[in-house]
C-alpha cells in the first residue's frame, strides 16, 4: 500500500485490511464490521462520497441502507458463501449523493467484517465521479524520476529539427517546424510533471476547441494516421472551452492515436477515424471531492471502425497499466481521464466490433472559470 493511501480503521485487523481491502485501490473500498458499522474507507471512497471516515461512519451503515438494498444482499452473500461475490449494475444512493449505478463486489475478511468495493460504471449516459483520476497517484513519482532523462534527448531532437529546417526545401519547412513545436510542448509537459501534485489545477483560458482539434489532425495526418480516412463533423457555433492548451492537445492526441491504431489493425485499407463536436443541452457532471453538479455541454467524440475494446478490460479501461497492446504501458487513457477531470469534464466510451466511440464532455467558458 503506498504512502498516499489513507487508511483509517478501528476494531479490525490492520494486516487483513492491507492484504485484502486496499489492494483493490483505486476503486472505492469500504469495510463493514460484524455489527454493521463502517470501520474503514480508502481515499477513493472518500473522494467519491466527498467525506472522510468520521462523517461517513456516523450511525450503523447497514441500518442506513433501505430494505431490499442490493448492497445488503451483497454483504450477506459474502458472509454466507465465505467468498468474494459480485453484482453488476447496483443502484446506489448513499450519504446524500444523487443515485448512481456501480458494479459492486463484497469479500469476507474472516472476522465478520466484509470488504465492499464499488466500480462506477463507464457506459455512455452514466454519471461518473472524477475519482478515476486517483489511480494516477502512483505515477507521480515515476514521472518526476523520468523527467530529467526525458529532457536530455528532447534537447537533441529539437536541435536536429532546427538544423533540418535550415536546410529543408520550402515544402518541408512546416514539418520541421512541427517537430520543433512538439518538442517544445513535450518539454513544457515534462516541466509541469516535475511540479505535479494531485491537487494542481490547470491554468484555464478561453480556447476554441476546433483550433486544438486542427492541431491534433495535423499531427495525425503527418504521422500515425497516415493512410487512414480522417473525417471531421464540427459544429462551428460552439463557444470557447476554459482549458489548458497543452493539456487539451494531449487529451485528444492520445484519443486520436488510439483510434488510429485500432483502425490500422483492420489490415484491409478501410480504416477510418472521425471527429465530431456538438453542443449537448442539459449535460451535467459531478466535480471532484463531492462538489455540486456542473454543466459540461461541449462534446467531442472520436470514433474509429477498428475491432473494438476487448471485453475483459472495459470496466477498468481508464485505470493505470490497463492495456490491450502487446507493448503498451497502459498509461495513456489513465492520464487522459485525469486531465479531463482537471478541466471539470468527463470521458466515457462505448464499443462494439467495428465501432468505438470515446466522448469527452467539457464546460464552456465563463468568467468564474478563468484564471487571474
């Protein structure tokens, strides 16, 4: 268990908790003792419900659940069967939050206590808390450690690109400049990673989302999306989004790159990617740490006609180290989820063979969203 995982418990075996309860982090995890009291929670649970253990544990947890609650059934089954049990699509209404759906799992800890874990559903149309970004905490130290090693080759790449630009033909000059610009952008991202903290918020300024997507398209068509059909369906009337330019580029560059890899895997020359933007009235998402719902009507969808996301990783697709690629690190979508959450937005997906859609919802610019 890493140093940032917050474990608060009374009356239960700490070793059992460490071994059984919090190895499932970053999913929200709660421990209910034999008397029905909530005796331990992890940081993901506190983030999901916006309260610490002291507030969550007031009264008897079981007694607060309505008759016929699926959570009560889960707890009872785990004790009766003496094994971990699961239930999909559990309707949950706890601690004053609006009802939401999650996949639940319960496992007995051997002393009458039960570990309860919740996996908030990822399907389109389901509200999801920004707690998914908590899975990236373990990457912070790794990012800081690698920052110095990354900067050295970046300097060499930038210098080489400048030399190429000086001797390039007129038509090749923009490509050389693109290398310089992207190297500078990566350097800025590395600089930011060195000072990265979980509570750091991006610097927000009004940005036209189509300018971001045009930049991403230029990078894609001159690189990883070469040979693919790349279509755009933009709503030109969209208002600006309060965003960090570098982070927004990183978000959509990752999504388009993943889409390109999926489309290329068809091996029939018919791979396609399409990028759609739209305004969706009435869309709201929950901000971090239990804050109120807020509007996020600006929608960007990245669609590919590849084979689809494998079924076995769909539930945890936005968690670190989850990947279907043979040589993949499983960090791209986890980072995307954190950056989207930092912008007050939400990312979801739906997938079937021949069609995968990633949807990003973002707020629109307002005076209170702007940095001083």
